[in-house]
């Protein structure tokens, strides 16, 4: 009986130590955001640059090695640009979904950002911001990019990229 308890104890200790090594940190997520952005071939092959929505995620990766095709404007810069150009600014929204301890999806959403100024009769000018988020479509959940952790290489491997997949 002591042998059974001893073996059970060592199995639990081994499982607990393994589980502690597999935690997904914010740094891991940030590195996957950078990898995903640098693997967006549709954006890399287009002309000009693409702006990212000013969120906590985009602010964290701003100083990492992201391609120069991406800009990280602040909310004030977006408002000024939209007012000057008198048009909607297209942005990319970053998001992720942890599927399991070894599978993470990085998702990109399209956002339209429009600023409008309204002049009131008292001479006061008020600025309104209109943010439009695109719908995900009717096919259900489809990740933009999927990463799987390879234990032998000790690295996250890109296994699915919607920007290079063609529909049949």
C-alpha cells in the first residue's frame, strides 16, 4: 500500500512540475502577435502601411521587431488624421484565443474609425468618434493564424494562416 501511495505521490509531483512549465505568459502572447503580423502575406505584398488599433496588446508589441508595414497610432493621432482626411481610417484589431496549453489562435479584425466634428449653435465644437467592427462571417469561428507548441523544438510553430489559404 505504501508503494502505491509513493508512486501516486511521484506521479502527482511530476504532473504538477510539468504543468508549471507550460504556463502561457503575456510575453509568449506578444511574441506570437509579432510572428503573426510578420506572416501576414496579404499585407506584406500590399502597398503602403497598415495601422493597428490602439489597444493594450498593440502598445505592448509596439517596440518589438514588427515589420515596418505596420503603424501604431495613438487615439489622438487617429482622430486628427480622420478629421484632416475626412474619411474612415481602416485599422486592424489584434486578439487571441487560447485553445489549449499548446494551441493559440491569433485573430485579426477589421475596424473602421471615423471622427466627425459637429458645431453647435452656441459656437461649441464637439467631436464624435464612430467605430465600426466587421462581422466574422457565417462560417463560424475561423482563426486568422494558429500556432501549436512543438515540445521537441521548444518553439511555437505556425500551422494555419488564413491570408494564404485559398477557398475551393
